[in-house]
């Protein structure tokens, strides 16, 4: 299971059977240039693997106005 | 994915550039894009004094830091809007940032000037954001003019520019279409306006900010609606996904081939400008709209206060 801290919404979402950043973004209905993804202070590109137990921060980049 | 420059593991992938970069090489990519923007659009030189509009958002802080790192003579200007539970936070973020990076900063307070934004919301029957935006542009320009600056720089990125161009195109707003772009040259009473981040997307500035340790959490303004703008950005996000580079092509194509036609159109109908008789800012009428709004709020506020005093006296009697 992957734990996602979704920002700026402040929501915590748990994803099952997700093995890559791209997979996580797809489940969140985000394209790869719509959010930055961080694991332990490291930015991840969409092709990176995720492992069971990972916690990632997904921050949408669109600012309103 | 590997870094295009040094072949280490990439941390940022940029489909529109068919490239990926590692954390050490990405800031170099960012710097190149800003340098290209400044050079090609003739924004400013190392002899110019530049006033940078600092809202507290990641884009304005990233811009300020990058220009300083490139050795430009930059001073930040933050406008404290006087909105409770919002403006203090934005202001202290800007102050801390400028302290930490040894950057020059001016703060202008709307409340001290006599018109905090909540008063606009309470007493003026028009969308607060359009007036707030007008106020900010007015003061940035006025302070730059009075301070003898050569240019005012703002942190608008490619997504901001495309969303705005798109909205104005949907309305065929010829006045706006004749008058947008990464560099607006100085004109009678107006200081040159520049947007050095216009080649970079919101995603690209977000990555830069993250890698530079700029706090990218920003609480939205309580008055923000931003709905249509955000919708347009999402639409464009999808278009960009389907054909990477589309955003820049749309914007750049307009600048190269579309804008001139609208500018010609406006030349025939545009008004002539004179200094405002109250504040000296350029306007097509005697007193500029900012001074008129300020006066009108003062009148309505006085009426409202004397009415409530009257009510209070009646209640006591
Ligand atoms: S959202 Fe807030 S800061 Fe932005 S223009 Fe509207 S009132 Fe001003
Ligand atoms: Zn590299
Ligand atoms: Zn005026």
C-alpha cells in the first residue's frame, strides 16, 4: 500500500496495487506535469518505482488566479 | 530516466523539451530559460534597477532569487493588502525570505494608505479582485516611477500567460489582446513591465522552488474565486499532455503573428493619457480610477459610520 499526502488539499489517500509514480498519478487523475511528487525529500519522475509502505507527497502545481 | 546533461538519475521530466534533469542540472536549465527570456524580449540589463513584485507565492519568490543569483540589481516590493488572517501570513513569508537571502525589500501598506482591501469588498459593488488587481498594478507602477526604477518584474509564468490570453481570446477582448506580452515597453507615465518567467510553466517553477527550498505552501486569499482561470489551466494541462509544447506555441504564435493586428486596431480607438490630478498616474480622465475608488469608499464609509452612530443613539434613547 502507498500513502499519498495530497497537497494543497491536505488529504491523505491510500492506494493499493500501485507500483509506479505514473500509476499513482493516474489513480489521482493527474498528468505528470500537473503535480510534483516527493518521497523522502527527493523529487520523483513519473517512471520511478514505488514500493509497498512508501509515503509520497503529491503537490498539484496549479495556483488559482 | 537519466539527466540529459550528466546522465545521473533525473528528478524532473519535461515532455515539452524532450528532456529530464537531475537536481544539480535542473536549476541550470531554469537559469537558461530566464536568460533567454530576458535577452530575446529585451527586458533589462545589469545596469538597470528592477523592482520585483513579491506576492509571497512561489513564482514571485523564485523570480526574485533567480534574478539576484544572476547578478541583477533587484528590490522586492510587497503590497500588504490588509486582509485579516491572510495578509499577515503572506507578508511575513516575504520578509523572512528576503532576510534569509539578503534581498532588498519595500513593503507598501494599503491600510496606512487609507484603503485596506476589505473596505473595497464592503463598500464597492464590483468584484473585489478586479479592483484589487488594479490597485496592485497602480502602486507597483507608481512606486517604480517615483523610485526611478527601470522596470517592474512580475512572476507570471507560461500557464498564467496562456490562461489569460485564452480567456481574452474567448471574449475577443481587443484592448487586452493588443496589450499583453512578456515585455511592455515604458510609455508616458508607465514604467516598463516584464515577465522573466514567461517561458517556464507552473510545473517548472514548482520544481525549481522545491529544489531551492522555497516554501511552496501558500494559503489562498479568502476572497479568491479563481474558478474560470483554474478551469482554463486544467484544459490547457490536458492539451499540453496530448501535444507537448502546445502552450508555448499558442502564446508565442500570438506574440509573433497575432498581437500586432490588435495593437493597430486599438491605436485607432485608444484614448490619450494625462497625469491624474490627484496622484500623477497616467489616466484618460481628470482623476484616475484608483483615486476615484478611494474617494468613493471614504464617502460610503463615512455615511455608514454616521448611520450606525445614529442607530446607536436611537437605541440608547
Ligand atoms: S484573490 Fe485576493 S489578493 Fe487576489 S485579487 Fe482577489 S482580493 Fe486581491
Ligand atoms: Zn545532471
Ligand atoms: Zn490618481
